[in-house]
C-alpha cells in the first residue's frame, strides 16, 4: 500500500513575509473599525432625524387637534359687543336652531357660504361656517335700511371675507357678527361698525382664520363679491 507520508510540509514564512502579514492584518482591523464607526454614525444620524421628524409630527397633531376648541373672544373698543364662548363646531347636514339672532357660531353645514353681497336671506348653517373662517357677517333689516342707507352700508365694508345680507327679525337695524362675537348697531353710520371690523375681521381669534371664503356654496340673491 502506498504511503501518505509524501506530503510536503508548509514553507516557513520569511521575516519580511511575516512583517507584511502582520501589517495586512492591522490594515484589515483598521478597515473593520472604520466600517463599524461609519455604521454607528449613520445609525446616530438616522435616530436624530427620526426624532426630529417625530417632534414635527407631534407639533402638527397638537396644532390640528388643539384647534377643535375655539379661543376665547378678544376685547374690542366698540361698546355693546357681546361675546360667546364654548361654541361647538360639528359639521351637520340638518337645520340648526341657534340661540343668537343671527347666529355667531356653533354646529354648521360642511360647506361654507361664498362671501359677498346678497339681497336675500342666506342659510344660517352655511354662513356660520364662513364665520369659522374669519368672515364678518353684516345683516340688516330690509324694512329700515334701504336706498342710500344700504349703499352707505356696502361702502363701509371690506371687499373680501364679508357677507352682507338682509335678515328677518333683527333686534336692531344692523347687526355685525363674527365667530363668538356680535354687536347691534343703529345703522350704517354707527361708528362702532369699524371698531368691530378692526377687531374681528380675519381675526386670529377665529377658529380657522384665512380658510377659504370662495369655492363654497353661493346662495340665491348673490349680487357681487
């Protein structure tokens, strides 16, 4: 039987080869350490970015959910302003019975009323949605405010985020309403109208100031923007 003892022993490395082998091993160790450090940096950066994104999301959620309760109405220089807190903001498709005339807030139709001048009464539920957007709703008694007086009233109003319409059963010739606030006026010449507008027109106190005043529903009797 042939012998297996004919295998040659492994050649012994020279001093130079051993030195080069040790150097190669050190280089490989350094490469592995650098790769590990790079992975750790990426993990750290990813964690920081993820935490920052989470903070942004939480802030947005807080702002959005916090807007479900309207802030308290602010003060105005106009005497006779009534303010109302704790108004609900649910979207409903049925008629709503409001405690104020005209209403100053509360549950309302999902579609807002397009701002502008109307010569007919407009739906309460759509107009209230517009109030939520920072609109001021000026209503007048059509039996007392006519002709030049009505023209005067129109000239006193901004050309956007305003609804002007007649209203049956008003407690005064003119009533200006914003979300959570209302004032009864003696007529178009009542200087308190301008004070009310300065305070409540597009006020940040509205639940959704700056939200759309167009693109909603246009009620019958629309005259102009």
